[in-house]
């Protein structure tokens, strides 16, 4: 299922490291000053349980396609992030805040009060702590006590769009003004990557070799997480802006853009195909399940695809909204879905969606 594609520009591999060092209390990277804030060893602000934390200053909205996301004020129940944890629980980041549920039953096990309830990114570190990305910064939650234990404001921007933990346990944080790497225990180790094309790190994922792929407003960037080498840039993709990335069963990248779904060779950066049936569809979430089926969330429905031929094999009915923001497959023997009107789960037997009992708007529950 392919169509004729425009030429894709693939930059040569860049064999230079992005170096960071402190000089005169400023942080420098590559050829540019990347932080005006004094450099300190640990830049995580610790917060005692039940103590009201300080809140960072919100940043301006994103430019380009990312600015078309739903207005967080009017979309109170939108679920922008889902994270299955090591204990089998599912963490739900919505515009109602953070909830921990039993994915088998849907029962809410805990609710965590956070400074900014508009959660758009989530990751779990090596020791089980949950990291939240919000428009006002990064928040760390201890799942043992369901409390905030740290916040971080030394990021390139307070507006956190994506998070992922690499094989060494470091947390990579994508913001609307660049990329940072954080040691969950020691503090901020790296800050803005000035060479990042498109600046905004919209989405992050790790390939099978441990390389970090960053989706930006101008395409893809591949980074060696061990050395901070910027290895490859892929630009001029159909749709240009990358909103979602997933690694397929053969190791290739599946990429969602405002105008469709692409498959890219992770070894070369070569565009392999654009899925014809999703042409001109706004793809915002992608995930593979344990059967190697591909689930694609668009602003017009949740689709199940065969990744080998690109055929659509199913469309999920009865969701709270057709606008899909997040997907968590194989969680509690279900596929959980975040939409602009709330949370739902999809039966592996019937393929139908069922809105969650409480994390859903009145419109979505109908």
C-alpha cells in the first residue's frame, strides 16, 4: 500500500559530539551558550509530601502544527499520556490530573495532586518513579506514597512534550525549545541541543540499539545516548512535522505526521513508504501490541493496521471521542486509549471501545 513519494532529504551522518561544559557559571554546548542559569550539580527541587510546590512560569504556545492541539482549558478530560508501570498498574495523565488505575478492572487506586493538571508526557525510571511532563515543567512522583517528591525547572523550556528513559536509566526530556537529559537522582546533566533541527522535541523513542529518535517540527533526529553524538537528520518528510514514533517488529520507524503515516528504515533514515489509506490523516499516536498489530490514533478515529501491507483491518467504535491522543496496548489484557473526551479501553475479543467510568466527560460517556 504505497504511493509515489517526494524526495526525502537525508543528511549525512554527523560524527561530532555535542559537548557541554561550564565556564564562568554558564553552560556551553557545541558552539553556543545554551544556558544563562548558573550550573549546579543537582538541579532537582525536592518537595516534601503534602507540601505545596513552587510552580514554574508557563511558556507561550508552540508554533506550527503542534499549536493545533486541543485547547487544554476547554478539553478538561483529554488524556494525553498513559504509562503502564512495573507493578501492572496504569497511570493516566489527563487534564483532570494524575490517576493510578487497575487496568484489569478500571478501578481508580489513587489520585495524585499535581501543580499543573495538564499532563502531556509520562515515563517510569529504573527504580519505579513516575515522571510527568506538563506545560509548567517536569514533576517526579513516588508511586509508593503517591506523592510528588521533586520538580525540575532547569529545562530549555517549562513546556514538556515528551519523556523517555534510556538503557542507562537517564531521563530524556523533550520541550518546545529543545532536548535535555536528566539523571533522576543527581539532577540535570545536559540541556538544549542547539543543533536539533526544528528545535521542538515533540516525541521521543528508543530503537533496538538504544539510539534516541527525536521527532521535531522539521523531521527526525537520531542521537547516540551514550556519547551525545548527533548521528543523523532526516528532513523533508511528507507532512514535515513528526508527532508520534513507534518501533516496528522489524526495527523500522513508524512515524505519524499531520498528513499521514510513514515507515522509515532506522539504519539509513530512508523513507520506505507512506501508507496510502492514511494519506491526509492527522496521526497523533502509534503503538504496536504483542501480536505485532499496529494501532494508529488519528483526530478521526482509532485504527488497527497490518504493518506488513499497510491494510486497515479494523476501526474501533464506541470511544469517548474520535480524536485519539495516547495508546497503551497489552495493559490488563486490554488496549487502553486516551482521547480528547476521556479514557477508554478496547476489548481484545470484540474490538469495541468502552468509556471509563469516571475519567471521561459527560459527552464521552454517552
